[in-house]
């Protein structure tokens, strides 16, 4: 099976390929089909995921998978939220976003540094699919004061797992894929796709 992933983020592409490879699903990035992107005008992760999946399916003529995810920090009233990728401005680097988050969290004690990653996946069989599959998951953590680790991407060096003493950037890739918001949302999506395909198999 071949699908298009609605992202230009190399880290996300790497993670999705690793997660879907055992299922013989070939993942192609949207950049293989177009240099354009859709404006993320939604007010929620769900709305943005659907917008991106529909755009990718139309551009590629393939089933499309879109991920909209981000970091919510309680002390910042849910920020950066849906603006996580551009927290420090349009085209911001991971380093710039992390630096802005650290500045916003300056002086906040550890007991008030709770945060979570959220992920919404939208899978559309075609661009006009009226019933996209939507899967969601979250991953609880704490924002540390100093970045640690060189794995992962995004806010991973600042996101510590309670009880582990490790940031997401310090986890082996396989363990991160198993525990993360994105990994668990994708596990749910795979299960739902398998359920949908079973009745079709019974008729062939």
C-alpha cells in the first residue's frame, strides 16, 4: 500500500516510515508531488489534520495521512498548542522554538511545569472522503530547564518523562515510537484500518 504523508518535517517522516514499514505501507512525503502547502487555518488539531490530509490526497491522488500535533504547557494555558511548529514565528527552527519556550517558563517551579504532547491523525482514502479516520493520543511530561539528548525533534530535548528521568530526546527511537503520542495514535489507526479491511477480504 502506498500513501502520502502530509508533512515536510523530516523527523515526522522518519518516525512514520519506521512505524509503518512492518505493515508493508510505503510512505511518500508530500514534497514528492507538490511544493505547495495548505494554510493551517483550523482552530484545533483535528481541523488542521483534516485540512492537511485533504490537500495531500488531492495533490498526490493517493490515500493521505496527516498528523497535527503539538505541545501543551499547563502554566502557559495550553500554549504553544496548535502553533507549536511556529511558536517563535513562521519558519522557526526547533532551536528557536525551544529557546522561546524556555524563556516563557523562566522562574516557574518544577511542580508547575506539567505539559503534554498531543497528536491527531487524519487518514483520508481520497480527497473528498466524507468519513476520514481520526485517531488521537497524548503523552504526559514535564518541561525541564535545560535541553538534554540529541534524538527526536521539536521540543523533545525539553520534554521529560515522569518517573524515567529521561527526555524524549534521550530515548532510543524504538522506545519513543512505542510510547509517544504519535506512536500510540498510529497504533490505533492501524487497528482501525485492519478492521475496515476485514469485511472486504471476506468478500474476495
